[in-house]
């Protein structure tokens, strides 16, 4: 008999400046040593967009605003696997003060602004790679 999968809510925030995207290097599982958009698990009573803004602030010190849903992903772990985590990820494009400086905190080992070409060579989840491809197509006016 397999254990039913229950997806937990999670959200992340996309912040872009001049063709560079803000990514954090994760310091804790399940994405340790991977680059990702700032984000994490939802808290009880929190909307997906509130989670994205809170996680952005916690991990980078940047306070975002005007979250716009960009993509969703079902990040399911192996069905029935002990300790398997599954998440329903909502990814939001956000705005922030262009002068705000990102500083790594919470579970972010480091933060940085990276181009799509740089991100292509970095360890990153498939959801990040998919978003970057779509964002670049949108930014450059190309149909994805």
C-alpha cells in the first residue's frame, strides 16, 4: 500500500533587473546547493502571494510588491516513498525598489543577480530553468 501524496503550498518570487535575475543559493534540503528564486513553504493562513513576498524579504532583505502570478508547478516526490515531500509551487513576478540591495539571510547561503546564460550553467531546479526560458522569451518579445 502506498502513502497518499499531499502537496504543501510553496511560493517563490522572481525579481529581474536589467536582464539579470535574483537567485539564492540554498543552504538547506531539499534544494541544498541549488540556485533558485527566493521562496519557500507557505505558513497557515497565508496566501500564495503573501508567501512569495515574505520569503523574498526573509531570504534577501528586499521587500517586494505587486506580485503577479507567473507560473505554477506540481513538484511531487516519488509516490509512496517514505519522507517524500511534494509541493504545489506558485511563482510570482514582483516589483521592488531598484536601489534595494540583496543580502543573504535565512536559508540562503548567498544571493546574486544572474543572466539567463549564467543560470543555464548553474545547478538549478527545472522549474527555475523553465521560468527563465519563458521570462527571456517575454523580455525579448519572442514567442515561447
